[in-house]
C-alpha cells in the first residue's frame, strides 16, 4: 500500500494526540468504530462559551489512514463553531489526504467522530 | 569439440542475453513475493505490472487482458477446461492438427459429456473450409484453431475463421504459441474479428521456460484451473514467478522490436535450405501454404526420420523428428496423418526450425552433413565434394 | 552496516540461495534445451539435469524419484493432489476433511469441490493451532475419500501431528494429502515412515526459485490421480507442459542444500527467534499466537494488543514482515488463521508474523527488538483502547458503535 505524503506526515507527526480531563469544562467526546473492525477513533472537542471549538484531541486505534484522518480533523475543527464542524464531509478528508478507495472508510469514520463529539456536546448542554 | 548447431527453435529457444540480464536481479537481491506489502513485495509487483504491459504491447492487447500462467500448455488448458466449465456440455471443435495441450483437454471434456469434433485439414495443412462450415453448422460451444502449426509451420487464417465461429455462436480461441514472435499478432484486430482468447509462451521467443499467458477478452468467463489465493484476478492462483514473468516481458519487448528483421532473415535462410532439400529430392510438407518463415518440415525417400535425426545429432546438428512434446511417441505425426500423408513418408519427417543466431554457414553445413548422412544411410560411400 | 529493510518474512518467500542461482544460470544460457526433445543432445542434457534434481528432491523427504511430479508450485500441487484424487476416487465417496487453518490453495480448492457436489468438513483447531486427534477421528465418515492437512502452518508455524493422522487414514484406506510447502528444510520429513499418500512442495520457500514445485505421489500403495493439465504427457501423464529446466535445477539444488544444512541451520535460526521473543516478552499485553513447542524454529507470530496491525507495519517499515499471510494481506480482513485459534478480532488485527531465515543475523534481530519496543510505545500512546485498559475498562463490556 502506497500512502500519500500527507498521510505519512500526519502518521509520523500526528497533531493533537491525547485526552482532555473528563471533568474539564466544555469537553465532549465522540468514540466511533469497533476493535473488531480494526478501527476505533476517539475525538474530543473543547468548546468555549461562544460555541466555538477551542481545542481538539484524538486517539485512534487503526491503520495509518485512520490515524491521519483523525489527526487532520482535529486541526480542521479548531476555530469552527460546532455547526460549522458538522459541515466537514468525509469527501473533503479523503481528498485532502488522497486516500485510495479501500481507505475511504477511514474518512467516513472521522466524519462520524465529529458528529458523535458534537452530539455528545449537545446532549451535555441541553440537559 | 565443436559446438553443435541448434536448428530446433520450435521446441525451445536459447534465451536472449538481454532477457537474462533483466531476469538476474529477480533471482538474487530482488526476491520479494509480489503479494507482500513491504518494499520487497511491492518491487516484485511493479516488475510484474511492467511485464504485463510489455506482453500486452507485443500483441496489441490491454494489460488487463493478460493472465500469466506457467506456460503455453497451462494457458491452453485454462481456456479449454476453464471456458467449458461455464457452459452445459456441448460441442468442442478443434482442428485435427492442434498441439496435444489443446487436443488432450478437449478429449478430456469428451469424457465428461462433451462431443469432440476434429476439424479436418487439407493436404497442405490448412483447415478445410467445407469441414469447418459443417462443424460450425452443429453450433459448437468452443472452437480452437492454432495460428501456426508447430510441426509444419503452416498458418491458419484465424482472422477469417473467427468471424464465422462467432456467427455460429461459438467462443473462438487460437493457440498462438508458435506464431508469436515470428509473425505479427494483433489481439485487438483478432478480438474484433471474434477471437476471444489466444495463448502465448515465453520460451519460444527467447524468453525463459516457466512463463506463458492467456490473452483474453474480459467478457469471457473462465473457471480457474488452479485455485487458492486469487492471483491474476482470480483466474490463476499461486505465487507469481517473478523472474520468468520479467523475462517474458523483456522477451516480448525484444521480439516485437526485431520482428521485421528476423522475418526476412529467416525466410531467406529457409529459402536456401529448401532449395538444397529439393535438389536432394525431399518432399516438403505444407510448402504450398503460407507458413512461418523459420520452419521446414521434410521427408527424404526411404529414410527413417528417427534414424536420420540421430545421425544428424552426432554430426552436430540438432533438429527434430516430430513435435518436441510428443517425440517420445514412435507413432507418425498426427499432423501429417491429418494432412493425408502416407505413413511411410510421414515416418521420414524431419523438422528444421531456424532462429536468432542461425546463419548461412549453419544452413550450408547442415545440407552438406545431410547429404553425407543420407549417402551413408543408403549404404553408399559418401561422395566428398 | 545493516541493510534496511530487514527481511523477516521468510515464510512469504525466501531469497534464492546464491549457490542455487549459480547452478541455474547455465540452464538459462548454453544448456537451454527442451527436456522433452529426444532427438538431440540439447534435450538429453536438459533431461539429465531434470532427473538429477528429481533425485535431490526425493532424497530430502526419503522418497523414490519416480514419486516426484514437477508442478509450477505448491498451489498447483495442492490443486492437483486434491482435485486429482477426489475426481479419481469419486466413485468411492464424496466426503473430504481439511482444516480451517489450511492455506488458501487447499481451502479454495475444497470450496470448488463443494460447488461440484462434494462435502467438505473444515476441522476446528485448538487454541494452540493444533488439530485435536479425537475431533479428527469423530469427523471421519464411511464415505471420506481424502484428508488434507498441512505439515506446518504458514502464519503461526505450528507443526500438525502428521504421523498420527497418517496412521488413522491408512488404516481406513483414506487418501492423505499433506501441504508441506512450509515444512521442507525446517522439519524432518521421512516418507518412508509417514503414511502420507500425496505431499506438496514449493521451491521458493526453501531458497529455490519461484515458479516450481512438486507433488509426491506414493507408488506403494499406489495412489492415482486425474491429471489437471493435459497435453504432451510429460511427468508420466500427471502434468503436461514444457519443464522449466533452470527452475527444476534450482529446486534440486535448494533441496540438496536443505538436506545437508538444515540440522545446523535450524539451531541457529531457533536461537535468533528465541532472542527476538525474549526481547519482546516483557512488554505488557503481548501474546504469542500458536503453540511454541510444536512449532518450527523460524516463526514468531505475536499480537501486540491495542495496536492495529497495519499501522504497526507502517511504523516498523524498516522491518519487512507481514500481518496475516502474504496471499491475503491485500484485504482488510483479520487473519482467518488467528480467528480459528479463537483469538478475538482485535488481537487478530494486532498480529505480526516474523519469519526468520538463512540470512538473518543477531544484529538484525537486536535492531528489530529496539524498533518494536519504541514503536509499540508510540502507537499505544495513540490508542484509545490502550487508554481505556489503563483506566481499568473491560473492553468486552463496551458497546461499540459499529460502522
């Protein structure tokens, strides 16, 4: 499997790896995928009072493309409102990283991770 | 000790030194399994892809139409048995002069509910139009007619035979093992005429033994002969023979390159050879038909072919008394029998097949030796010129 | 100076031993005759070389040269053995037994037989990868005509009880086929003792060239096959097609070297494998897949829990290894062999196969250990599963959002 330069870059130097403290203000978590499928992505966002995503962190169990996809979205969601973040589409991720067809599911998973994190945020803040 | 002269290129050819150079790395430091994902494997995969392009280019096909096999025999078996598996048993029609690796699989089908029709040939070894039409009228499922015969070198007009087969609803295949590298083969044109698949072999064109291909229309459904792992789009499993495939690709590149030159050189040489043979009273088989430029198949009156080739070998000339694959068989050639050649004459048959590296001196030396040998066999004192 | 990447994938294929290549080259150059040419010295010379190689192959496994049939490789041998025997003996029954952890060459061939109306039992293996003989006996039926069990597994290197299975098959008059592609040069094979009827061999797993293999076909008691490739009647009618002399010569030489050197070589390679295992064994949550005792000394298959196999391969690209078998590693499916051991999918996804061989050194193994330790640490830092386990979460209780 030949990986694109961008996948390799994110894989070698993943951005925003880690976790926020669970109790930190404004933190929401999206966990998608399953070990049996070979991919699990955990995306955390830290949302400010103004609804803008201030920071994001990820951890991913999966192939290089999965790691790169999640690393990329942590960069992309920062500075966006949660609604703007929801507009990120898997096709944009796949295009940015030049993912081959067999790796498209990684970008879908990354999009799902954003949705799950935002859903978690909304759940916590409508209660 | 003098080096014997090799005049049996239809049996196998010496490898082109340039081909060997291309193969060498794949027998040493470049040893990966093309299915492996690390660099060793990916390098092997790239080499196979390149070879596939070279083979495709040599016959005017697309690389996705090439299925690599272990050789011509396997490719012919793959077509006959693999295509048959997709149909209910019907008629399989092959010319009466096919190579055993087409004939035997067809006979095998006949043991499993199929009906085998052997299409007759005329005295010059060409498929008889009347017989062909009669067989097609029976609506065969599969038809296979070789592009050039390995013994006589006689060419079949595949481009005209195929459309008729298509009209009759048959899947047409041609064994192009002997024709390839000696005359131009254009799969695109043949495919348009109704040829669904054709067979190639590396070792007949200056490539290594152990590689061949079935060039096939992708609409053709085939059941693989060899299952397990799904290599070659599922049509032929087994770890790819990278070195031989690379050699095959290289041989194709060089064969295509020198086709025009060899064709003329070989037919000039063959002309000289046949002049000499005719002066000795030889009977030339199939010489009234269009033939490969390198092949002469002849018989001398009252001379046994087996004995003659044995004597010639001792005198330093390697020729064949029949097809290489069946030469353990003392029966007279099935090809000559199909041409209606009487058995006495057929038993005298000797095949000379020229190739790259042969020259005037070889041919003149051969003729001289033949004259002496024949004289000896006739119990006469050799006349020293 | 280390040459990178370090090749640790000898079960996928081996380099051609330079001695083998040297012996092959003349048959690509001046000795180029077709071994089937009976009318001249070029042919006889090639034929003599083919027969000499046949003797070498026979000697490694203590067989008669007349019992060795050349093929294009072990995949073809497996196809010829299984389809050839089952078709020949189909009047005696329609049941075949094989094992879930066999190579695809056997499994796909058995699937084909099922489509033709035969019935196939795919035996489970124990957690250690070995067949349980009682399970095997229970699977036998009155109409069982063929049993196919591999000698050495390509992914986990375990050695099946071929001798015991052979006794049972012979007693019941069932044809026994063994895929020995991964066994030659690694375990002693004595066909004078083993009650095996058909055995598949490959050259390129034993430092010979690709594109050549052989099938052992027992003569006493005689085993018959329906040929799968018809033509000029080469190989006594078992397999037609021009014999690739240089490849055959290569296989003969490779098998000669194996016979002469395997005892010493296997000790050396076993020591390297043990060194590798020792270097990894104190890392948490590392599991060896397959029995360690009934195993060839060349193989180490390990699951690094909570690290996904493909990202691991990327991280250790200085090591040429495989996750899953070479033939299937283009797919994203976890290895069916590890699944058959009852490994859960996560551990199956996390497995790496190291297979060592003739040209590996201690220095290479030490480099591999250092690299693996470093990268496992890095990838686990990235792994949400590892984090959860560190926090004491039982992953089996987690509801995963399947996608």
